[in-house]
């Protein structure tokens, strides 16, 4: 399955929202309120320039996942980018997350960022942790009991980082 | 010099803005844009409930410093608080930062937070780093070249944390 990455437009939101909502409602991987309202979610995910949101699509145009990318800090740390990723669970395990991750790193380099920092990677989200490690990120620290998992209770919250 | 901590009101802003602006313009300790506009600064600093902003004052009512406190994350990590501190440089070295820090930790405990995380402590801000350590915070990691200091160039950016 080929995975193509393109700019997200407002017309993509109805395709993104169902799987984004399911992932957020599950509450196992993202530090968003589990009852996130659609309008709030859209504003948080569909970012205006100079931030950016993309979708991963297959040859038929089906949306498989999405990523947003933005500055992580302001001022003297505005050279550090951040990014967030949502992959439709029915298309998991097919390289969609990796394609989005590689795209986001290339974007950050092209925009002149010097590093990318993920502020909150739940340690039990082992698929994501392994993917980011394979893309050159390091676990800089793990905040003890930093995340309340709905099934596993308090677990660690990784901060991951890579210089570009 | 006695240092009293009380709620900040809109009437305190004109006393806070001059030293906050000077600290931000210097660009050595905070990840804010150095040319921060007053209206943006006020919205960032004077936080509505459930976040909170306080001022430190002396017996005559002179504002010596200010702190704001707020959730650091949402959802499954909403039990982690954050806080920011500004002390008027002309009143430095008199325990104002410590009084604000102790107040903020007591607030976070009373509000039911389980930890406090500082996202961006510039490693060359050694007075602040020593103060937070003395209040029980640990340097969890230092993002290499995470902050561009106007004089010292790229320096590390600490993430500090303490459980409550």
C-alpha cells in the first residue's frame, strides 16, 4: 500500500475526526480530554501557517492518518519544533506513522528548526516509542506517574527529542 | 523585609509589566518573544480560574514579583501543574522567588495536583535552578542547545519536576 502525504484542507476534517475522536476517547495515548468536543478538536488539529497539518492517503484518496507540526516553544527556544500524529487504527501496521514521521522531520529541517521535541509520549504506547526511536528520537526523561492510563493506572510520560 | 503573597488583580498589572517586560526583553531566562506586546503579555500572565496569578508585596504594598500557576497538560496528564515566576530585579536576593515558589507548591497540593513540571528552565539561569532544587525539584533532563541565549549562544534547557 502506497502512502502519500499531502496538505490537509478543511474538506479533510470529516475524514480525520472519526479516528481522532476514537483515539482521544480511548484515553490511552494522548493528553487530550477524553470528551474533547469536535470544534475544539478541529481548532487544535487543523493549524494555520506557519504551523501545518497533513494527511496520509492511499492511492484511492482514503485518509489513513494525519499529523500536525508546530513550534514547541517561543522566543529563545523557537528553534524546537513539535508534532502530533493520529493513524486510523484500521490502517495501523502499514507504515503510515513512519511515513508521517519522516515527512514531519523533513518539514522541520526545511523550515530551519534545529530540533524536534515530543512533550508527552505515554510509555505504554510502545509502538509509538519504538517508531520514534527508529527515527532517531531519544527518550530524554520519563516523568514518573506522569500519565493516568484508564486501564493501567499511573504510568510514565516520556519526553522525546532529536536534533536535526 | 517581609514578603506577602496575595491574589493578583487587574489593578496590579501596571506594577508587574515594567519588570516583566525588562526580563522578557533581556531574553536570557524566558522562552517568550523578546518583543512581546503588552496586551499579549497581560493575557499570558493574568490567568483566569482555575489557573491563578499572585503577586509578592512588601508591607507597604509594593509589588516585588509575581507568579502564575496553571495545568501543564490536559487529559490523562492534567494532574501535572506548571508555574512561572518574575521577580523585579531591584528586589532580587531577598527571598521573593522562594516565597513565590513555596506558595505555588502549596497551591498545587491544595488543588490536588500530583506533580509540578517546569518545561523550560535555561541552564545558565543558575539562581533559578538552585532555588528550584532547594524546593525539591530535580533536573529530569537538559535539552542540548535547547535555548538561544543572546550572549552565550545555544545553551541547554532544563526540564524540572517534582512530585507532590
